[in-house]
C-alpha cells in the first residue's frame, strides 16, 4: 500500500496552488513541496500521518491551512472494516434492486409493456398472475360463503355475515386489474352474475 493516496495528494496539491506565488521563487517552492509529496506517494508502507504531511509542507508554506492538512490526513487513512462492509452492502442492494425494479416495471398494467413481455419472457409476469389468481380465488371463496349464508340462513346474523362475505368478494374483484378481463373474461362475467343475483 502506498503511503499517500490519490485523494489526499490532490487535496494537498490544490492548497499548494493557493499558497504558491506566481513568480520564479513561488514556482520553485511549489516544485519542492510537490516532489516531497510525490516521494511519499511512491513509498510503500503505512499511511503518512498528519505530522508527516505537515512536515512536508510547513517549512516552505507556514501559512498552509491546518484544516486542509487534517482533511488530507483523514482521506489518506484506509477504509475501516465497517465502511468496507457498508460499501459491500450498498453495492449488493443496488445490484439486487435492478432486477426487482425491472420485474416491477414489466408488471405495470400497461398493454404496451405487458404484451411484448408476455410473448418473450412470460415468467417475469409471475407476480401479476399470482396477485390475479389470489384475487380471483378470494372472490370465488367469499362469494360461495356469502351464497351459502344467504341461501341457507337460519338467523338474521347469517344474512349479515353473508352480506359481509359479499362485500369481501367485491373487494377481491376490485383488486383485480383492469386487464384481467382480457385474460379471464369468462370467469369474471360468472362472478359478476353471481354477485348480482345473490346480493
């Protein structure tokens, strides 16, 4: 590992440009300090400390900004195990979110998106079909329960419970996407007829 990384070197060089004069002496001083920093930059070993960086510049530029030195010293430290782990987690999350976002996008209820996907890669539409199947089955189940409770009512409570089950069936139907009509038109018409005749 080099003793001075690129980021810290750039921070110090930017401040040297601020401190350096435009005359020949200023140019010579700038070259001296930059050569010192380049020497540290090419050395292998532990990262240069704040004191070492200060020693490299302070005799030529006593007005060198202490905050810049501290910033360069902190930038020169290798990343901690926590920051490495955090970086890996972040990149993993980004990497995994791309396919999730793609699946979400192709499952949007727009024919211009769904039709080409259905022809080329229908497996990507699985979440939509699962949701549609869940809504359809929920509507059928609630409707059958409502029908039994209303047709074979033994008390006013059964009729009330049947009405609630009919409302549940309606909620399941409302959750079905509009394009569901094109896929399961026959079933949808039958459910609607059941609802109309039994409520």
